[in-house]
């Protein structure tokens, strides 16, 4: 099963070898471009959907201090994303929520969206950026 996270593009790139070799990862840029330079920055935030190569790889990813872990779709599917901020292990900060709100086409509703809602919205922008595996 894929899971979803908010993280900088730099952290995502550093861990690319831990993602599943076939399913891998897919992301949506939450900040389209750096306005000063006109190109993408490594520290820009992305919404990423990932399938891991192993449980150890997933544990390593979850252990990174800059990875905001969105609610688990099976166990926390109806939990509002904003409520993840109350769980220190998820490392979800207001800056991650704000990044989700920046993407105008995503339509993230900070007060009401669950991971299931976010996955459906993300899939409309990028069909592979979701919580289900399609092989």
C-alpha cells in the first residue's frame, strides 16, 4: 500500500533508493517554483505517495526528522489531517499544512480533509499520487 507524506524535495531525493523498485513514488509540487530564480528549489515542499521496498525502508523513512507522516489510510482513514499535528510521531507542523494549502488546484480543506479526501484530490492532479497501488 502506498502512503502519503509532506516533505522537501531534497529529502525525497536522498531516499529514492528505498522506494519500491516497480511502484516507487509519485509527487505533486506544492510550491510551483521559486519566484526569485524561476526554477525549482530542493527545499520546496511536495506531497508524495510512496510504496517502500521493505518494512525497514519504511521505518528509515519514518525516522527522518523532516518527514511529515500523513494519517494511515487503513487505520486512520477518517482522521482529519489537521489532527495529525497533535501526534508528535507524525512530525506534522503547521508549515506542512500551509504547504498543502498553497497548491490551488489541490483544493485542500484544512478543517475537514482526511487522508482519503486528500488522496482523491491529489489523484485528479496526478493519477499515480494516491494511496492505492495500481499494477
